[in-house]
C-alpha cells in the first residue's frame, strides 16, 4: 500500500528501505535532500516540500512521522493544515504518551486519526524487522496492517510460545495493537525502562568480574581506605569477551543485548573507546515517573536510570555534601584522585 | 569417556541423560534407588554404595558431584578416602567459590584434582545443552573436554559473534575454562546475580503495565492516601501475555527469560498460581557481597536481591519502625489491609 | 495581627492555639462545629459559614488554609468570590507546587496574593514550633512576618551555626522566604523526600540488628533456602530500645526522628501494634519525579519510597512474575508462607 | 581509675583529654613522641615503649587501643606477651566484629579479657562526649564503668525518652553494654551504615534543590539529550545555606548531621573545596554484607554505599559497557564531557 514517511534519519531511512523491499509505495520527505535522494535511488518517491509530499499521497493518506520527539509539535503545526478528514498520522518516534493523548484529541476534532507506534529494533531492524507497539483507534490500525506486517519481523523469527493461542493477535508476528491512544508509546516507554534495567544488570555483573583481581593490586594503607579483608579471594583475571561469549549458549541470561555486548567486547575487551557517559532518551525517566504515579516499586529500573545520571556527573554536588559532612564531624579530608579515571582499572 | 555422577536430582539426572546420548559411559549414584534405576534404564551403570560407585570407575576417575551446596562437605568426607591420587572431583553444583578454594587445597594435598563447574540451563538443559563455567587446573579441564563438549549446547546454537577470533577458546561452544580454582563458580555466581537483575527488570516493567489502569479504579479519599493527579493518564487495560509475546520479535529486550515469561503469562495472565515469595539460592547474595568487597557499585543487582527478601516478609520490622515513627510525629495511624493481597489488583 | 484559619484538624487547631498564645487575633472556620468550638474556648473567633468567616476579617485579609491537598481547589472556588483585591491566601498544607503556580496565577488576575507555606513539625509543633518554608511575593510575606515568627520555633531552639551571618534571613528563627510561588512547597516536598530516606535508614539498620540472631534459629535445609554460612556470627539478641537510646547521646546519628524511634521502642520493643503498611502523602513521590526531571540521581530517596509501596503489597505482581520465571526455567516451586508475618521474627 | 591508651591520633588524643578532665590517671603511648608529649603536657603519663607503657600500669591493667583497624593484629602480637592474666584489652577503633570474636577467643585462652567498644562522636566528642557501644564479658565491662561514664556525654545531654524505665541501663548516659564479644562493634557497624543512609538522604535532597533551576538553563537539542518537558517548573534559585538552616528548627528532619551540613554550607554554599570523592571506612560495607547474610532488605543503606563507590569512579567500566551496548544497537555515540565537572552546575 502507499505510505508517506517524514524523517529519514537512521531509523526512518531503514524503515522505508524495508517497506520498499516489501513492495510498498513510499513517498518520502526530509529536511535533507541527500536523505531523500538516497531513498529515491532505492525506489521511493521523493518530495521537496511538505506541500508536495502531501499532494503525492492518495487520500486517505497515511503519514508516518519518524522525527525526534521534540520536533513533532512543530511538524504537526505545518503538516496538519495540509491534510484532510480521513487521513492518518502515525507517530513512530519516542513521543511521551501524554503528548499522544493531547495530539490525538486535537486531530480527532479535524477527523484526522492519530496512531502512536513505539518502534524497537535499532539499526539492526532493517534486517531483523522492528517490534511495533501500537496505540489508537481500531480502524486506522487495521487499515495500516499491511505496513505493520512488513516492518515487523514475522512469526518465524522466534519459536512459538507453548500454550499460546496463535489466533489471539498479531503479537507473534512482532506487532501489536496495545490499546487506545498512547498505549503504544506507553508500552514502548516501559520496554525502554526494562531495557535500561537489563543493560545495567549485565554492566554491573561484568564490572564485578573485571574487578575480581582487586586482591592482586597494591592497596593504600591509610585511615580513609577500607582494607580488603581477604585478598586471596580476589586474584582472578577474568577474560570478559570469552565470558560474555560462553553465556550466549545454554545459559539463563542469553539475550540479544548479551549478543551485542559480546560483539563489543570482542572488538575491544577494555571498551577503551568509551568514556562511560551514558545518555538517556527519556523513556526510562517516564517509566519511573509512571511507576511512582501508580505507586508500584521500581527499584531496579530506577537504579539503572540513576546510574546513567551519575555517569554524567549529576551526583557531584550530592557527593560534595557528603564529603563536607565527613570533614565536619570527623576531620576527614578527601583523597586525591588516583589517575585519570578514578578508581577504575587501567 | 567414562564419568561418574553423584546426585540424580532434576539437574543431575538430565545431565546424565544428555551424556548417555552423547555416547559416554556413565556410572551413577544417588541416595534414592529409584533415581538410579531410572538412569540404568537409559543405559547408565548403577551403584548401591559409594564404595561400589568408586570401584566401577577406572582410574584416573572423574567424579561429578551434582548435589546441594550444603551437602558437598559431608559427601567429600565419605568419598575422598575412597579415591586415589590422579582422580578428579568435579563440583557442578552451586558451591560458594570460597569453598572451592578451601576444598581444592585440601584435595591437592592428596593429589586429587578439584574442578568447579558453574552449570546454567535449568530443566531445559537436557535439550538446549548447559552453559558451563569452569575453574581449576589446566590438565584435568583438558582431560574432561569431551564431557564438557557433550553437555554444552555447541557452536551452532547461536550466531557467531562478529569480529571474534573463533580459535580463542571453547566459549563459542558453550563451555569455558574461566581460570584457577573457584573461577568457574565465581563466574556462575555473577551470572546468577545478573539473572536476578534481568528478571526483576522484566517483573517491574510488567507490574507497571498491569497497574496502567489505576486511573479507572476508585480511590479512597483520606489524608493517608495520595491522590492520583491525572487519572486520565492511567486508563489502560494492558494485555500482558500479548505484550510479552510482541517483545519476543525484533525488540531490544528479547531474551530467553522473556520467552519463559511469555509462556507463563500465556498459561495464566494473572499468574494466580503464585503467591510471589521469591526464593534465592545464594549466588545473588554472594554477588552483592563480592561487589561490596571490590567496592564497585551494584545497585541493580542489589535491588533485585532485596526485592526477593522483601517478597518473603523480611522487611516487616523495618516497615513497622517507619509506621511507628509516623505515628509519633504526625499521629498517623496505619490503614487497614484492603483485601487478601494488599494493594495489588485482583 | 489578625489571621483567619480554615481547617481545624490536627495541624490547623494546634497552629491556632499557638497563634492565640502569641497574642494574635484568630478567626477560625471548619466543617465541624465542634472543632470551631474548641478554639473559641481558647480565645478564637468562631464562624459558621465561609461568608461569615470572611466578614469577620478586616481587609486586607490573611486567610490561612490548613486542609488536605485534594480539598484546596474546591475550597478556593467557594472562598475566592468572597475575597477582595489585596487579600492574601496562604496554603499551609501539602499542595503540589505545580498547583501553587497555577493557583497563584489565577489569583493574581484578581489581585489576590497567594503564599505557599510548607509546614513541618507534626503534632509536636504546638510546643516546639513549626518549621515554615515559604513561597510567594515579597510584600505579602513581609506582611505576614509576625504570624510566621509566632508559629516558628525561634532562634533559641538550636545553637547558632558557626560562621553563619545572623542577619542573612529569618531562617535561624525557623521560617524562611524560599523564593517565588511554589518555592515553599518545593522545599517542603524535598524536606519530606529526605524525611523518607532518613526514616528508612534507621528502619533498615534496626531491622538488621533485630535479625542479628539468625544464626541461633533453626533453618530449613532444602534447595530453595540459602544456608547461612557462619551461624556463629549471628548469635546476638539486641536490645533495640536501649540501642536507640544510647545513640541519642554523642553519636553521629542523633536526631529528632531517632528520639521518636526511641520513644516508640520504649513503649513496645516489638512494635507489635503496627502491621508495617507505611502510608505516603505524596511529597516523597513528587521529590523522586522532580529528581528525574532534573536528571539528578536520588537512589536513597527512591528506595525509601519504594519500600513504602512494597509494604502495601504493590510489588505483588512483580514478585509473581519472578516466581513464575523460576518455575519455568528451574522447575522451582514457591515455598509456603511460614507463619502469619512471613520471614519476620516473632 | 587508671587507664592506658595506645594510639593518640585525632580520636585517641581527644579521649585521653576528656578522661584527664574527668580525673582519671592516663598512661599513654603512640608511635609519635610529639603525640605523647602533647598529652603529658595535659597531665598524662607518657611512655617511650610498649614495655614501659605496660610497666606503668597497675594490674589488672586496662589497655585501650585507639588505632586503625588494620593495625590491631600487629599491635596485639607485640602487646599480648607483655600482659598478665586478669588484664583487659579494649578495642575502641573500628574493627570488624568478626575480628573481635577471633581475638577474644585467643585472649581468653590467656585469661586476658577483650572488650570491643564502638565509639561515635568524631572530633566533637571531646566536648560533646562519645557514644559508646560495648561488647564483651560482664565483669570487665562493669570494671570499666567509670571510664565509660566519663567518656560518654551523660544523661543531661538529651531529654529523657518518655515512657522509658530509667533504671534499665546506662544507655541514657550515652554508653551501653550491648552484648557478648563483637556486639559493640556490630552495633557501631550498623550505626555507621545508618549514618551513610542519613547523609545520602540529605545530600540527594540538597542536590535536587540545587538543580531546581534547570528550566532556566540552556539545553542542547539533539537526539542524545532528553528535553525537559516543563521548564517553567524548574526556575528556582534555592539558597541552600538558608534552607539547611531553617530545617534546623522545628522540622521533622532536624539532626546533628544537619547542623554540620548547615555549617559547611554557611562557610561555602558551593562546597567548592570538595571534589566529591567520598571515602568509606568499611562499616557501611559490612552492614550491607550482614543484611545480605541475614536476608533482610537494605536498599537505602546499599544505595548510600554505592553512591560512595560511584563517586570514586568505580562504576566506570559498567558505564562503558552500557555506552557500548547503545552504540551496538542504536549507533549512539557518547556525548563529549561538558566542562570539568560533567553535568553539575557551576
């Protein structure tokens, strides 16, 4: 079927490529003419303005937005006046589901449907397919089913779940209508919250393995340093790339994130190309705030989020407060930093 | 090759079955004659006493113990006097690596080798193979390679890691010699610590999804209950089995644990057969204690462990202390328990 | 000076009592005529309707609201039309500072001033005085200074802070103009977030002391129970009331919350009158959500909040998910609950 | 009474000074002759060798050790042979209670008593007195009561706890015989664990207040930065010294640690003299490990401990692992560090 895509960055361009491969007719638009040209070369129909983009689409139009969450409102202001009743706007980016609720209500007044699609898969999605978590009305979602089916990985990419009624939904093909407006981004939000927790679990474990040799290192002997009680217990030089590799087969913790970790460690066991400032793109924050609203505990997801904040230096003042207290009550002075990266091993 | 197995519980019996299928000669022993009989029926050689078990093995003997960690020392007291220099004892259970260090030293004095093998895979290991994390001397580990190769899943069970030098080790077949005595159980300990964190990440996320309808429920209005600020934001009835299913294909958080979760939810979306008291078998505790010894942060792994403790009621006194404080400073009285399972949804 | 008070619950009634003792003229109102009568007996001027309450106040009126946060908007709808330009509304309850911003803007359009006052002190405030954290415009705050000065504890109730410039502000008397609208409730919000963390720190520590005898108790020996490695290390029967008492003098952790804890433990060392379901009144939640918005780590404050949620059963489904996973991969079955209060000591 | 003190550092010298002021006869020893001389000038009896130190004491000797935990065993090796049956060794430092149990057993074989004393109070203890948590046999503790009474603050330094039976113990004077060997250091260990939690609670709260102006700062707009949804909610410039000051009177969170925080902030509101690398002296670690052994949740105390580890760079590798994963699945590249102290305000 025909679909329009605005936003041809890493994600949008790959999705159009997959859609073209699936036989769909794609009209594309982007701020960058080069981005448009690359997809025209693959069979897409390019446009040089939003106006032209809209004109190239046959009503009822299906317009998929794949732009940063912060850019959606501005884009909608320009796009919406060009559309007609019956058209569908799909937000496939990482919008907050509160914004979906607001935008869907505004568009409904114009008889334009809003569909929110949480899209997971990353740069590998071109080949693996994308996991699609969808919110909105029943009709537009059904109308878009052929597009979702092409973008999604398909049933064969994982073994059938024992005991599951296969007719229940399209979830076993990798796309799911999760509920009304916002439900798709809500599920994607929690998906990313879980992702942070899982990533941090591997990271903490590997860090513990990396420091399993602390007993073999020299330790400062002073009142500000806690002596290691049993150095003989920490004499292991662990081969992290091989440990990540062995866990990939047969263990309880096998996963795609572990596969990626093994690849990164195989390329550089020290991961020396990274400084360790972990960005976050918002969903982990919103997940924690939703947990707090709902009054359900989320200690693991929160700890993972805070580790990211901390990695960027945002605990610095809190740390200074504590050093100051220690100085006040115990006369303790801070130890100088040892080496460029603090306490970590070189 | 010939291998002796003591302990024919869930894990031990399955491992012998897999070894027999791989053409190995297995001498087996267990407290339960029925357990022995079941494996004799599959081709194993049974024994009725430790003495007989040892006599049925040809020196240098390879004796694999698959018994609870708490039973290992007692078993070794009985077994060791029956063995000879050159024999090998393999501890495939969940022993603390501190015990490996102690036992290996005691056995080394008798010229008996100790090999510690962290074994992951659970009840599915019979078919999927077991992930083996191995500690000990180079020679006994090499001697046992055929056994490890049969128990492990094999290279074909996961895609090759891009950029990895395939000759580096046997990790890509699912077994790895991790280092000297204790290294196998150390790596398995951290593996389980990670497992706790990953499990808790999924569990917290699913709990947030399950409570995404809190805005549609009646709420008590009193000074002890925090009102939900925006009930309209929490009106979703999420279909958890289908959400777990859709995440299995294409998403960033696909994993074997997610596959199992999807299966459990498909069987019963409310998981009503569980009370929610999560046991722990020790490795998660030791992981946290190792992190603390090494002075590396493990907030996610600790939070996951504490959630288990808390699920068993071990925070009760701490909670009472806080209710008592609130009563002291604010005259607050506790709210009565609402329904049999506290604040959870029915 | 003259002040009107609406809401004569635990806090409001005590505050009027303190104001009357300080020579102020208090006009009072409450839904309950008994509440009004009690304060009339102490010298207050009663009213039977909002209309009469407002008429008894001389413009520019100062109307202090001491009602539940959830009741403020409804009250303002009734009260505001009765007021005149130049009047001042003080919200002394636990409103969210977002609501302060909204209400202050609406009232400003009517030339009515809004002052938000975070009030700490609890039932003891009548004697100890109240700590007041104030947001709003400079003029109304200055106008109300005599009221704040009476409600606050006064400078003599704590030793002077070394090095502090005494002329800096009224903070050393126990009240502070923190900033523009919402600043008072923002500071109070964080105050309560800290309070949760401090309370949980004591509670966790006392819980660890209470379980310092685990080595002397019988332990189940099965595969689902982790054995205690060194029972001899946990043979202490700690006298918690006396330990709380000894910490009150000279230790680093002396505090008013510790004083209250010692009193509660002196009354009943087992705190058997509490079930351990800890309520929360919202500020702890908003503190965590503010930390997340600001991208600063708040692991301690979050852990304290989640402990409260968990104490009310809100982790139940997450716990069941994990028990289900363990059953799926390891065939583990949950252990039955032992006794009425789970794992806690009797 | 006569008491010998070995170790005249910050703590030991102050304690001798307080004992001399209380009329006790103090024989002192230290590696540093200057340290000895300073106390001789105040009335102490100096010694130039352990041999002389022991000879100056009248049997049964009471020898108080105030040395780093790591130095105790070496000192005992030299000291013990010089002592006689009936003598008492008091370890007033921060030894692990496991070491108390071991040392007490070894000394008991020589009929020398071991008393462990957890000592809290810091540099202020000279004036405020020390909170003493004591473990050991009944007789030596009773024998030392006059010394404990002088070192402790005394009953008058805090209000009586309502409802407490004043005859119960000496806890209301600031010293307590907590139980058998190790009980004193166990209670002190937990005391310090609580201290970490309380300190972190204040630090996190103050950090949230400090960042309450994030809405007024420029924010990078890119895919790696989460936009702040409501900048208008974060426009506060909080005066931290005054806020800490106002909380000191009447609030629920008043404490000695808050008094110290207010003093530190009064001296420098930015705490610019600290880098924020928070040391830990072991007890917080042991508290967490004890909680894990006992299977009681300690999320707040653990979070506080991990914040210290993280402040010293010990999460660096874990952070790099997560940045590497993000690069693998999403092509994300790390953002460069902005300014010398990362994300913190200047």
